[in-house]
């Protein structure tokens, strides 16, 4: 929906709903659901984990020793033959555009979206597809991006001044822990069909723990110069004006009292770029 609400001021409001169908599933015909043992793990205590850690994380599977031989007879078909699976996304966006005077343009708005996934029936019917993923019913929560821009051409001197702003939700964080056999609950035997004596488990439900918001503000100044039939566009850009340093990527391998969530990259620091384009 678009509407002019004031002279030279327009508002756009939109809603979108998307859903996926016809998911595929791969069934290893050599193994049946009863060839897997369902178990849990004791979550370690760590104040950095949600609620400080602790408790038991259920919903893991391990193949039984009798069926642990690495045999495969994979059959791919529609997931609906084994149960229901869904992925639904809802999003809303709002943008406001204003041209209050000649040479001035202002625009800003936001969009927010939530994606829900449910594959629990498929995981129960085909535990071999994701044996160490206990999260089959997840939601991203409402993830919001805020944007804004403004441009103004200064009369008489013909200089363009422009700025852009963007604020994004930080990355979805995980705590991938190499869970030892000693942490298992209900398995009552060594792991089967895995290398070593650990399985890697994400201790945090996806969509519930995010990193820093990423905010960036950029500026541009430009001037058009004319010399007879020659025209030059000279620009001066400043990126990340505030020199903010939000973390973009993290170490997501969890170790108790270890370097979990240590930054592996941050937003590029403030820098300046000069540019010139000559037409003749």
C-alpha cells in the first residue's frame, strides 16, 4: 500500500507471507527408526550460556551398535511420505520518502521478518537425517533492519551531500559443543557409528541468541566540474563515519571457560575514498 500523506511525502507499507512446500527427504533403507537410540546430554554450567547452562538437552539420536556398519541404500522422496514439514516466513516493511524542497530527498524505514521451521515429524521418522540436532521446531524471532538516507544538492555551488544509515540484526549464535560420552543421559553405552568419543551438539536453540547489532553510517560529498565540453564528477566518501566496531562473526565452538564467542571479524573501520570520473 502506497499513499501520499502530506505534500511530497509518501508512505509505503507492505506485508509478505511465504511458505515452502514439497520438501525432499532421504531415507537410508538399510536402517529403521528402531535402529537408533534416543538420548539427551547434560548441558555444562557456564554463565555465558542462556540461563547459565545446566539441565538436560533431549532429542538426540545415536545408531545402535548392531546397525552401526556404514551401509547406505538412500531413497529420496517427498518428506510428506513420512510426516509434516513446514517453513513459513512473515515480514512487514515500512518506508517513508520525502522531498520537502528542491534538491533534498529523505528516505527511511524498516523491515522485520520472522521465519518458523518445523521438521519434528520427519526427524522422528528418519532420525539418521539429523541425529545430533535436537532443534526441530524453531523460530528466528522478529529480525529487524532499519535503513535511512538523505541527499541534498546545495544550490549555486552544485555540491551533493549524501548520507546513508543501516542497522542490522547481529548474527544467529550457536554453541557447538563436542559432547563426551560421559555427558549422555539415557544412552547407557558408548557412542556407535561416530569417530572418536564425542558428538557435536548446538547447545542453543537457533533464533534465540544473536550477536551485536551492526550499525553503519556513511557520508558522501560530490561536485560536478565543467570545462567546456569536459565534465568531471569528483567525490569524497567516508565509510563507517562513527568508526563503530560491532562483531560480524564469532568463534562458535563452545568450550567451558574457553574462547567461545571470541570475535573473528568486525566491521571494517572508518576509511576515506576519493574518486573522479571525467567525461569528454
